[in-house]
């Protein structure tokens, strides 16, 4: 009778209840797996968002760099052309005096200085020239808007698509900036050469 009562109550003869403990262990294990999957998924999303944010920062930095290079090239044009004009006017004034005969070395130095300033101004023009960058066109944006695959896609897929477009813009923008920067450096070197020949 005691064994029958224990069997009806669900208890084992030893007084333990293995079934509820097993269910609790299985439930905890399943929850642990769910938490790990959720953490891994969240980690993947955070990694993609971090990469997209870094690409955006690089693109913004390169855009600001182009603005600075254009300003530097404009400064080369202004300073070099102004100094060349003053130098030419001074040379014309000095050589216009009949009683003054400038040394041949001085004439060569003034000529070299004038040429260097003109070259620096030309480098400034090349540094400020317009270079095309590969950007997303309005037509491409409209195609994405019309595409159901894009419009109804997940946020991660769209973020990857936009990151790809930003990388293309970044590549062309940086290549153009590097070329413009080379001209700006060359113009600065020409200005130094002009000042050196003028000092001599």
C-alpha cells in the first residue's frame, strides 16, 4: 500500500523526484543556448554597425581633406601670383633706370625667381582643379527605392549595401586627393626655390 501511494504521488521509493529536476536542467540548458545565440547575433550586428560607422568617418575625413587641399591650392595661386607681379614690377622699375646696369647674376636670379613663382601658381591651379569622385547617383537611389528586394530587406543588408557605396566613393575621393596633394606640395617646393633664388 505504501508503494502504491508513492507511485500515485509520483515519488520514487527513495523519496526523490528525478523528473522535475531533469526538466529544470533541460530548461536551463535550452535557455543557455538561446542566450548564446542571441549574444552571437547581437555581436555580429554590432560588428557590422561599427564597420559602417568607421567607413562613414573615413569618408567625412576625406571630404574635409579635399576642402583643405583646395584652400591650400588657392593660397598658392594668390601668394605666388602676387609675389610674381611685385617682382616683375620691381625688376621693370630697376632696369628702367638708364644709369643702373644690373649684374648678369642678378638678372638670372630674378628670372629664376619669377619662373618659380609662376610654376608655384600653376601648381596651385592643378591642386584646385575639379576631380570627379564616384558617388551614388540619384538614379541609383531611385532604383533602390523601386526595388522590393532592397526596400523589404533587413537593416543589415541595406547597411552593407550603403557601406559598399561609401567605400567606392572613398576610394575615388582619396585617389583624387592624393593627386591634388602632390601638386600642392610641388607648389610649396617651387615657392621655397623662388625665395632661395631671390635671397641669392
